């Protein structure tokens, strides 16, 4: 699982590195209020598990 996740993250970083930003938005200015079902679906899709780590970059 760790290797698969690392591979997926590396692929996403490669795709993002080729993109040009449209606008700069500071992370501390964002608030996305979502319902429990939406949040649960996002966690499920991200395959975040108890004890897992999530890293945010700015």
C-alpha cells in the first residue's frame, strides 16, 4: 500500500508540475464546508486509514 500510494503521489506531482497556476490562493483563506457523506466519500477515495498521515504543502 505504501509503495502504491507513493507512486500515485509522484504521478500527481509530475502532472501538477507541468501546470501553470491560474490564480494564487493562500491555504489559510480556504474553507470548504461539506456534508458528512461528501467527507466520508473523500476519505474513502483517498484511502486514509486510522493511524495514517496526511501531509499538506503550501
